[in-house]
C-alpha cells in the first residue's frame, strides 16, 4: 500500500516583498551623428531597437550623463 505524505497547512509563515517598479526611462539621444534610444533603468543603448555592444553603450551613456552634469 502506498503511503502519502501529509503537510500541515498554516504552520509556515511567508512574507512577500512589496513590488517596487521603477518607471522605464527611455531617452532619445544623438551621439556622433547617430540616433540612439537609452534605457536608463537597465543601462542599455539601442539603435533601431537593436542592442549596442557593451563598450560602445557605456561610452554613449557616459556622454549622455556628462551632458546633464550627473
């Protein structure tokens, strides 16, 4: 005869974290004659909605933040 494991309900307390959503910050930015879209929340750079390689993206975001004085 197969035995079934039983669980006690209500003995374990769980806490849920409140979901904190940051609004997406998409910014149009022109750098060296090319137009890019910057996702400031995720630190990503897109050109025609294709992700740019990391090294170039870091320099573009850096130039954007420097132009703002951040």
